[in-house]
C-alpha cells in the first residue's frame, strides 16, 4: 500500500516539490514499471544489500566519483539505458540526476537514507576543482520513500538529515546581515516572504525531532516532507539559495576542502549550524539543543577528524569563502580565533561528553 502525500500541511508551507511515494517493498517494483533497460546508479556497499530485490532485471552502475569533469569522461563507459534510477544517498542520487540529464531519459529516485535533500532537487551537486557546483536539470517521475529501506540505514545517517532544515536558521541570519550591510546580490534582494515560508517548514519539523531520532514512520514522513519542500525551493525561488543555505554549509565545504575528506553531510553541516549561530550570537544554545535532541553527533571525532582540523578550517574560513566566491555572510567578516574554537569545543563537549572510541 502506497500513497502520495504533500510535503507539509497547507497551513505550514506551500506544497511544492516532486511527486513523493511513501510505502514498502517499493524497490522490488522498479523493474515492473521503469523503462527498459533500466540503469540503477548506486554505491558498491549498497548493491549487495539491495541488488537481489531487482531479480537481475536492471543494470547496476557503481558510483566512484562526484567530480563533474570525471563524470563527463565516464559517460562513454556507462551502459546505455532507457531510464535511470538513483539508489543511495546524496552521491548516487546526484550522479543519477547527472546521467539522466545528459542522456535525456526518465529518472526514478530511491533514497536509502535521510541524509540530504538531493532526491528532491533539480540539479546535481558535483565537485569542480574541489568546489561544489550545482549543474543539470532532472525531474524524477517520482521519489520513492520505502520505510523499510530507510530504517535499514544506520540511525545516525537518517538523523543527520535534519541539517537540511535547521540550516534555514543560519541562512536567514546571513541574509539579514547581508541586507543590513548593503551586500545582498542584485539578483537576490532580501525577501521576507521567502524567509517566512522556510521558517514555517522548519517550525513544522520541530515537534517531530524525537520521532526523527527514533526513525519511525512519523519521523520519516516529517523529515522527508520538509526535505521535499527544501529541495524544490532552490528552483522555486529562481535559483536563489539565500533562504536555505549559508555559513553552516560554507563550514562544511571548508572542512571538505581542507581535510580532503568526504563526510556524512549532516554532521559537519550541523556543526556549522552551531558555530554559525555562535558567530551571529543568535539562539546558539537552542540550535545545539535541537541537534542533540535529534541524535546527531557533531563531535569531530565522530566524523573521523580532529579538533585541530576543525580549527584550521574555521581560522581559514574567511579566505575560503572569498576564494570560492560564496555569497556574503558572517563568514566574510567574523574574526574567528582559537579562543572561539575553544568555546565551541567546550559547548559541544559539555552537551555530548568526551569522545570515547
């Protein structure tokens, strides 16, 4: 039994976004309706878990890069197909979008965890020269949210997806700062209507943080519904990211750039939400409490890095955002010092405790 539901109730946010199907045993149905032959774009660690559900009736392709230039070269060796299905987290989902866009074939999306809002966005977040660029255009026939598939992922992966909604808080603070400094981009003047719409989505998710932490059906519906709005709103706002992304993502990009590591998206972004809220002096304890309540571990050690690496990224954040050409916000003017990093560390350690391997 499946159903197609709006992301949020009409009283909390506009119903925008891709057709989204909630249900069970959805993967096994793919060969029965996808255009044949169907290419399933996935990850090497996921295929052994889910591949047998297709009964040998699809062609798998394992993602080994999210570099845009490398993907262009890889197109020649990726098997031809009449449709593409993304099966995985952000990387598989984004590469599936890229292939469907370049080959102009139908797309179906099957997220395996609630880590990012990529299944609900039109563009692929790829890397070019070490920096993120959003390219392409792909609208899936539907996004299939299989409760059992989602719940089979590690709970930490699923919980981390709250970053895609809680980040509205720091994004709005950055946008207000840019407005007050006269530094908003000509194409993105401050829009209180957009801010209010995004805030209504975030406020609608907050009562469900405990359900998100449990990864139960209520939590899955609430978080995926909010992501459905968030993923589509970039396009709905005329490719304006201001109301949904700011310093918290810039901190994630800087960590990725300076460490050369790939992360579970939500952990560094949630760390960035706390750090960005502290820089703005705007409800930082409240944001830390929400992230902790949802069960997202933002200690660097939980991400496989050290506090020294976090400090290096933060101390060099202003240079990074200038060189990357990112939009104006607190990262462009804040004087981040070792003392600030020490305070950030103390607050997180106080809430989560000392790291124990």
